[in-house]
């Protein structure tokens, strides 16, 4: 399918900015500049996210004595007691991205689904390289499991979710990433909601070659992310970086995966869905025709995004009754 016309017009503006020098590819920026640019893009992509959302901030303790912020979102339809909850990890290649850059996603998911949404601000590279993000995700899951009753949340109805690198963190919690913490061993999500996940850093797929330039996420930017996140290229073979390589022989939990047609990550997302299906998994997979990477933040660019939230909400409600 051709590019969505609204997305195509947006990409033309991005390319014009590069040609005129008003915009610079992320991989040519410093980490600090890239973070500022990525966060500021949220207003451009979705300038009117839902406002009628209750948001509370918590400090989530970590195993090394530090803490991170976690934001808990509740929409008007959220149950006051025993509310199902989405543990949502933002994308950004483990280097950029923040609670603010993905605030619109959490608001829209909470409103559409009636689930609460907990978003942890896991620590970023290069200040905190692999496996810090993985460990922070485990600790956030453990905190949610322990505090769920006090927060009015249902620990039996927790969905792990995320986009891009955040989706990778969600897959690791679904599999069980071997943290060894008592609360993690007890943590059993009831499903995983994944948008354009990074699943195999060890391979170069055809979509990486076909859409690695000019479609928002560029292959050079992916390389830039890995340079900052990993300590060596050998770590691309670690299944906590490339969950497609994990040795578990069964699909852990029901899975919802949506990837974009014009995305370098499309084929590895499909490969992950195929692998879960081969393990007997309950997998709902679809390629979103005409869209690019990061479409979940594009509700202000194309009307099609709202349908995706509605579709995800229907899947969630069917599996967490």
C-alpha cells in the first residue's frame, strides 16, 4: 500500500527540514540534543492528547539504591478497585525518550481501554548501558506487583507493553529475564502489547535495507543507539537485546503485535510473531499498511492512529475480563 497521504506529507516536511539545514538526523546530534529534539517532537506529532486523565507520580526503588519516576494514568472508565493495568515502557533506542515524549500514548491507552497505565522512567544510555534498562524494567514490575493492592490495581490482570525498544523490555518481562528477585519470579503478566518491537539486533533484515532512510527511523540511527547502549557488538547476541534468540520453547502469554509497513523494524517484528506462533502462541499480528515507525505517537498526523488505539483496547478487554 502507498504511504498514508498524511504521513507522506509529514515525511516531506521532515526531508525539507534536512535539505534546508533546519533539521539534522538524530545520529548526527549529541545525546543531549537528540533527547531534546525527540521530546519536543511529541507536541508536533500529537498536540491534543486527552486531558481528562488522572495522573499520579511515584518513586520506584531500584536494586542499586537509586529510584526512578513512575507515572500512573487513570481514565474516566478506570475501575477504582482491582483495576487492570498496563505496564508501559517508552521507546527511544534506550538512549532517548522519556515520560514526557510518550505521555500522549499513555493517556490514549488509558482512555481507550479503561486500564490504568504505569509508565516507568527507566534509565538511559550511555550513562546507563546494558543491562541497566532491563534491570530497571524488572524492578518496576516488582514494585507494581508489590504495590498493586494499595494502588487499587489487579495484580492478576497486568499487561506488559511498549513501543520500539520499550516493547523489547516488555517481551523480556513476559519471558522472565532471569533477574532472580523474589517479586519478579512471582510476576506473571497476562498478556503483552507490542508496537514495532526491536527483536533481533544480530541480523539485518530486508526491511532494514528497504526503509532504512527517509521513513523517520533510519538504519544509521539504530546503529547510533546500539553504540551508546551496548558495551560490545557481541551483546547483540544476548537474548535480552535480541529476544528472538531466547531459548524458551513455549510462547509465554497472549501477544498483540503491530508493526508499520514502512519501518526498518517491520521484518524482525514479523519474525518474532512467527516465532511465537511456531511455539503454539496466541498471537494477534498485523502490519499497519501505509504507516511508519513511531505511528503510535502520530494521532495528530493521521486519523488512522485512533483506530489502532481502539483495536488494542478491544484486544485488552477480551483478555482481561
